[in-house]
């Protein structure tokens, strides 16, 4: 993201929408970045490249029961 730090964006989202699930997806990760993302309130964290099945599992878990029907449709496009 040009000109925007992802961790700062996460903090911004958390301040304005504290209940919103946020999955941080990054190509510039590592244990320090992951720890900071989780500290700032990320629901989940995933490094690129990632397996679509893993991301879909995170989405389903983050969305809870509302994702059960939609999850099957998402999988069709993975």
C-alpha cells in the first residue's frame, strides 16, 4: 500500500470499528510484525504466499456462524 503502513491502518480500523474482524495479509512479515499486528488487534495474521484454504478458514472463523453458507460459495472460487 503506497504511503500507508499496514499496522497503522490496523490501528485506525480498530479505533473506529473495534468489533470488526481484521485479517492482516502481508508479504513483509515475520514474527515481530505478526506479534505487533496481534497486539494492535488483528483477528488473524497470514503471510504471502498463502494457501486459499487457510485464508478461507480464517474468514469463516472471523465471521462466525454468518460465514457458514457463504463459505461454501467462496471455496468454489478458490
